[in-house]
C-alpha cells in the first residue's frame, strides 16, 4: 500500500487494526482489478477503513462508495460518544463524524476516488442498482441493522465479487453476535465461498459463487 496513504490510515481515528486494514486493502485491490464494478463500504465513521480501501480503489482505477449517516450506531445508545466533544455537533448536541471523514480523505488525497454517501444504509440500498465488486459491511452492529445490511447489500455483489464482514467474533467473550451470525448465514446460503487466506483478525472475506442462487 502507498506509504503516504498508509501513514494517514494508521493515524486516522477509527476501529480498524492495521493488520486488518492491510488485509482489507488486499481485498480492495482484488475487487478493483476484477473490473466487476465499484467498491462499497457500509460504516465510514471517521474514514479509517475508507483510506485502506480507497487507496486500493485509486490504484486499480475503481471508485469506493462509503455509506454512513454519521450519527453513530444505535446499539451504542444515546450518549455513547458524547464524552468526546470533537465527535459532536455543538449546535445540536448530536454525533457528527462526517467532518472527520471528509478531512481524512482530503489529507490522504483520496477525494477523487472515494465518494461519501451520507444516509441510512437501508435507504441507500433501496435505490442502489449498480453491481458491486466488493461490499464491506461494518455499519450498525445491532441484530436488525446488521442482518438488514447483509440482506439488502449481499445480492448487489456481482458473481465473482467479494463480501467482507468486520467484527466477526466466534467467541461471544470477544464481541457481539450479529456480525458472526451474518457470516454463518452467508456460508449456509450456498451463495458464498470463504476466501480464508484473505481474512485477518475479525475480518472475514467471502466470494460470491458463480451461478449462485439468487436471493
Ligand atoms: N469502518 C469504520 C468503523 C465504522 S463504525 C472504521 O474502520 O473505522 C460503524 C458506523 O456505522 C458508525 O459511523 C455509524 O454511524 C454507522 N451506522 C450505524 N448504523 C447505520 C445505518 N443504519 N446506516 C448508515 N450508517 C450506520
Ligand atoms: Mg468494525
């Protein structure tokens, strides 16, 4: 990965350990090279994973769309981030991570390669028709939001394209269940094959089987 962008990715605020970010970057490169369509992530937050993926998009001539309403995740409940004034819009007292994401892309020089889509994942999915080379799911981790992300976005991955899921924890002691359940559902559906060597930490990477049954 381009060392200049990598330095920004490492310094960016977010929830993506460097080894997992580099693994995600590798998936992004493969997806970009596949020419199957753009890359899309759900859950921009402050843009950290968008830098790992956006760097891959830039280097393969692809585009990354990054979707987030920038209001924080419901399952964390109101006030979870409010100890940190830098993530709050002083005018309204509401979480707003969009300025951080914008700045991260600007500083890393990726504004021409990453498109921020500001809105609820389900709303964007309902209007989204383009086949995707990669969907990276790292949005709301509550049961309903996570399963909706899988249900709504999974079918938009082109045959041969990738589905990456973050925060997959087989052991409940390590984290919440919904991403793990999403991963199990995907494997059980017969539509996806795990690309095990591409996974890292809590990142799991699946590939849409050719001729997979439609949803
Ligand atoms: N990928 C980021 C972390 C994402 S944190 C990184 O690497 O740092 C999860 C994000 O999902 C939060 O920013 C939250 O605002 C967003 N989110 C949660 N539920 C959402 C929904 N229903 N629609 C859009 N974004 C959502
Ligand atoms: Mg995550």
